[in-house]
C-alpha cells in the first residue's frame, strides 16, 4: 500500500511538472514571442519548442513509464506494447514536424543550417530515436524474433531508451538557452528580463520531469508484476548474461526455479505472452 502511495506521489509530481511545462512553453511563444503560424517566419520557428516539449519530452516520458501504471496491469502485455510503441511513434512524428519547422524557418530567412552543437546533437537524437523505434517494433511487436533474442536485446533497448530521453532533455535545454541568447536583445538575457526568468523556469521543469520519469522507470518494485518475475529470473540466472533468461523462463514454467512461491509460479505461467 505504501509502495502504491509512493508511486502515485511520484507520478502526480511528474504529471504536474509536465502540465506546467506545456503551459509554460505555450505561454512563451504566444505571449512573449510571435505566436504560432506556418509561414516561414519566427511564428513557424515557434512550433519547434512547442512540439518538442509536448511530443519529444512529455509523450516520450509517458511512453517510458506506461508499463508502470498499476491500473494497466490487467491489460494484456501486447496491448501495452502497442500503447508504448504508439506513444513513441507520435513523439517521433511531432519531433520530425518540429525539425521541419526550424529548417523551413532557417531556409526562408537564409540562416545556415546545422552549424550549432544543439543542431548536431538534435539531429542525431532524432535519427537514433527513429532507429530505436524500428528495432523495438521489429523485436517486440512483429512476432518473428525468438524469446531468447528478445530477452538478450531488452537491456540494450532500456539503456538506449533512457539515454535518448536524457539526451533529448539536454538538447532541449541547449535550444532554450540558445533561443534566449539570440532572441533577447534589449534587455539582454544577462539582464534577466521577465521572459528570461520565465523560460529558465521552463528548463527547470523539464529537468524535474526528466528526473521523475527516470526515478519511476528505474524502481524495480514499481514494475508490472510479470516484469518483476522476469527481472528476478534475469538476475538469478546470471547477472548480465541475458542468454540465460530463456532457459530460466522454461525452468519457471516447469516450477523448478529457485524462486518458486506459488504466486511467482502462477504469474510465471503467463510469461509466454508476457516475455518481451
Ligand atoms: C530534443 C529536442 C530538440 C531537438 C532534437 C532539436 C533539433 C534541432 C535541429 C536539428 C536544429 C537545426 C535546424 C537547422 O539547422 O536548420 C535546431 C535548431 C534550433 N533549435 Fe532545436 N531542437 C530541440 C529542442 C529545442 C528547444 C526546446 C528549443 C527552444 C527554443 C530549440 C531551439 C533551437 C534554435 C534556436 C535553433 C536554431 C539555431 C541552431 O541551429 O542551433 N530547440 N534544433
């Protein structure tokens, strides 16, 4: 019960940070900046931060923790995989549209493309996110890969997913800082006008949201129960050597595994469908 309360507290804090961040980015472009339009001008550029915050940060964050929501645990793992993949796909599409907006704006204003560190890391993270999406769908949604491959690939999928999420937040912070330096001239960023303070708070909110998502995602005891069984098997089956998970799974369904409480066995029997 206490575990559930702690989870709900972390989830509510993440939801609040995400909601306020979306309100802040909209107020930034609509109140302090030129608004939103698709005309090649600064208002088209403004889609860039808006779609990144809504899509690449918030939707991606939700996609990462969607398996942790206790009220989804009675849904099939397949349905949850579709929701996870669908949210990631939506985040990717919004990130691509946000990139089109900034390239369009640059070309229209004859500003060079891809000169900044922000743009290099930004393009790299979008390309790698696309690759992560394709590999994830290929491995876990198209039913061709053997269970042992799925289990062996999972640590890499989790590691690269979390690394990309952290990088997205870092790149967004770089973009915010750049925009404040470029966009504020009189008074300048260093003079701390209201817009600068307001948008600094947006950056802090993105970091808080990112930190909470990472916290929720990395608590083993908050995992979907069937995933906790897999995790226990994974660690008892030889630490980092994931190739041993396959045999461990079959041991579990035969009831031979060391961790053989009736509860674990009952859940273990569902693993054919649940194993990633
Ligand atoms: C992970 C999130 C982000 C990604 C992947 C990303 C990606 C990119 C890319 C690839 C460019 C280069 C476009 C070109 O050269 O024509 C760019 C430009 C730019 N972005 Fe972002 N961006 C992100 C977040 C943000 C945010 C939140 C802001 C805040 C306003 C921002 C501000 C800028 C600015 C000012 C430019 C033009 C200057 C430059 O090329 O560095 N970016 N972004």
